[in-house]
C-alpha cells in the first residue's frame, strides 16, 4: 500500500530520480519551456515550485538551499534575480507544491517512439 507516500518513484532509484528532477528544473529555468512525459512534468512542477518559493525569500539560507539542487551558479543567479522577481505578487507554494508559477499543458499526441503521453512545462 502507498499510504502517505509523497513522491512518485518514476521507475528510478532515489539518487537517479533526484538527479533527473534537478536536471529538468535547471533546463526549465534556462529555457523557460521544456517538453517531457506527463508523469515527469507533474513531479517537476512540484519540485520547481518549491525552488521558486525559496528564491522569492531571497536570503542567504534560501540561496544555499537552492544551490544544493541547482548546481549551476548562473542559473541560480537568474532564478533569484529575474524569475523570482516576476512572481513576487503570486501566492507561495502550498503543501501540494502548486504556487501558480508553472503551467503544464498536455500534448494531444503521444511520443512517437514508445507512445508515452507528453506534456509541455513552461514558466507562467
């Protein structure tokens, strides 16, 4: 039974799953829009919303906590200076991780190679 389990495993071990989410979040912050599977997109929305909420605080502790996940200093600087300033008037992420910072749009057609459902994730 999966009672009180928070995250989806994505068919990967813990370290691989964390690295995957960190890389997806970094790509999202660099490009502003990425395409991935629906399940990964849902987890990415939760993960990236928490990072944006931390960046909105703007203090040193928040910067260090974000640097643990986003290990690229230029991307972290962009997150704190540009992206977080755009979302100052939005509500912070609640317990579900939805802060209204990220939009997930499901594409109608599945991926050609394996038929996986695909979604577009973008910053609002």
